[in-house]
C-alpha cells in the first residue's frame, strides 16, 4: 500500500472534510477524492459517511484509520532508524597523503565522503616524504594513507591500487603555436594523429629553444635520458627537487614539463575547444606509477572501512588509462 494513499486517508478522516484535507496536503480535491474512492473500491467497503457535519468514519473506516495511523508511525520510526544508522559513525579519521594526491584525486572524493558522513571528522596530514607516511601508518599515528608505491609494506598493512600515472611531457599551447608553418592552425594541428604531432614537435627543435623542467626526485632518469636525446644543446634544463609545485610555477606556462600525467592534467584548461597544454606520453620503465590506498589489516576505528570504500569507488569511476596509441609516443 503506497504511503501517500494512507496519508491522504488519515488526513481526510482527521479533517472530516475533503476540501480542508486537500488544502492541508497541497493536492487537488479531485485527486484526494479519487484516492479515497480507489481505497474503498480496493477493499470493497465504505470508509466514510457523508453527513451535514462532515465526513464520519464507518466501523470499517475506523479500523482502517487505526491501521493507517500505525503504518505511518512505523514509517517515521523507520526513517529515524535509518538516519541513525547512517550517522552512527562519529569520531575522526587520520588520513595521510602527499601534496600531489591532495590536489588531484582526493578533494572531490573527500567532499563526497564528508557529505555522506557529516559526523566523521577528517584530520589530514600532508607530507612530501612518502616514507614518513608509511612509518606513521605502521606506528598507528595514521589510519589511512594515500601514497605512491615504492617499496613493499608490512603484511599488517592492507593495500589497494587507487590511481595509476604515466610519465609524460607537457607542452604549453603558446610554445606549440611557434612551430606551426604558414596555413596550419592550432586546431588543424590537434586533428593530426599523435605520431604526426610528435614528429612535428621533435623535428622543429622546439625542445632546444624553451626551458625544459623535470623533477629530480621523481623522473630524473627518464627526464635526463629523453632530453639528452632530443635536446642535447639546451642550456635551460632545470631540475627541481620539489615535485609537487613543479607545474605551479608561472614560467612553466612556456616550458616543457616532464612529470606524471596525474599532476600534468591538474592545470590543463580548455578554451574554444583548444587545451592550453598538450600532453604526450613517454615510454618509461616506471610507467604506470601506482598510487596505493593503505590501511591497517585490523583497525579499531569503524569509520576507516567507510572511507576506504568511498575512495576506491570514486577512483574506479575515474580511472581511464591513456589510449593505446599514447604508449608508443615519445620513446
């Protein structure tokens, strides 16, 4: 039995008037009258007698009124119980992560988690050293960490792949526009196959003329090998130890930046259908770079599994590896 029909009947019985009941419910009198008539037809009995003083319940109607009142009361109690279950988790979760993950995958996922579990407080610890995060997790100073995989973790730690990143070169649109011959537009360049795009980029000597930036702590071997091959005479090759702030520097808007695509895509904007950065993947032994979600195998914090499930569900929905053609790009 639909609850709205029970609500219609109960209100009509209490108001003793279809007109007043319809006004109170915010429905038309015709809709209310039709609902009551269908109930009477379904149960093959009359629930109301029409008198000058208003509607009066028949014995059958009084019995049905008691039933409707009990059912609606149970529905309210059920709603309260479900809401209590949803909000029963309280306290705090100590989440550790790196700067990159705090800017890429985590913001949207944590916003969703906070909306679903408003009574759970998230204490977020950000470190540029993944080993510090791993140590704090093992020593029970953190409940969950999100960090790149670099070494085996103890068997007491449960891990799951949260994100994968591929090594890539990011070129600003302003730099690409300088290599376009007369008659070629940035839009027609975008429509070329990736192989033709990279051949045009590498054959133009562009990497000899603009700054080339990479992180010595993350991509030194890949970055140095690639630049030694394609930009051996470039005097503006810059190595940064601070990987997380690599793309936030203003001059990177006119530099070739070598990093992982998860960070490269963070600052890519599109205007008039054209991106302000072009991303090309480089074959590298370290690709893909795996980011793990780690938590203790046994935890006394009942909220931790909720956060783990939210992060994994969110990551699964957005995980899209590069097109197959990209894997053979700038090797």
